[in-house]
């Protein structure tokens, strides 16, 4: 394993620069290195060479970006939608089937309750026996997820089925592929 593959952002100035880019327009999208592991496996590593990378990010990403971006840093709701949805769909060649609320689009929607103010607990996560987000204070949190018009998650309860998923072919535009990657 090589630490340069997942460099940590250790300094406050680095974190601030990333948030500034996300809030203002220097960074196009958010993502996660979703790699769920048990706490026992995560703690097995003793140094950067043998620690297991990744963490639980997909389930928390929208709520954390809403909390940190919109709630704490004044990110506009339009920018929030862009960095969590529409820009990603554009980059991956899925727009407007994905990333838009329009006739002919898939109607994938996440409803966030901006009035939620609480600390995240283990019960908020469903993929592993721990989350690095336990104890994080949120200012708004997703309450309902709709996939192609079907309620998949509501009030923390999963109503979906693995068969609800659907392969959506992507075609990345040449101008996206020709841009610098870092």
C-alpha cells in the first residue's frame, strides 16, 4: 500500500481551501471512497503501510455536505445540488437522465430536512458496525430518498430492494476526458 494513493488533509489551511473550492466553484463535485469495513479490520493496521483505506461515506455524504457546506459555510442550495448531483451527472455523461428534475429524467430525489439538529449515532448507519461520522453534529439531514419515482428510504427505513437498481450506460464527453485530472 502506498500513502500517496490516499493523502490525508492534515492542515486546517488545506481543509479550508477544499471547502472554499466546493462552496465557490473551484471544485466540481463530491464523491466518496466508500469501502465499508468492520471496526476490527479498520483497527488491525498499525501504520500507514498496513491500514485499510476507505470508510463509510456514501450514506453520510449528502448530509455532511449539506451540514458543512450549506449550514456552516453559506453554500447556496443551487450549488449544493450542482456538487452533489447535476455536475456529477454531467461529468459521467448521464445528464439530464440523472441529475435533473425535468420531463424524461429519472426523478431521483433526496429530501433533506434542514430543521434537523442533532448528533449522529451508530443507529444512523447501516453498512458496518461503526462509522467515523458517529458523534458528528449535523444541521439538516436526508429523510427520504426517491429512485425513479419510488420511495427507497423514508425516515431511516430502507424500502428498496437490490432489484430496484438499474444499469445506466454512461458516455463521458470528450471535453471532460481531455481536461486535467488533478
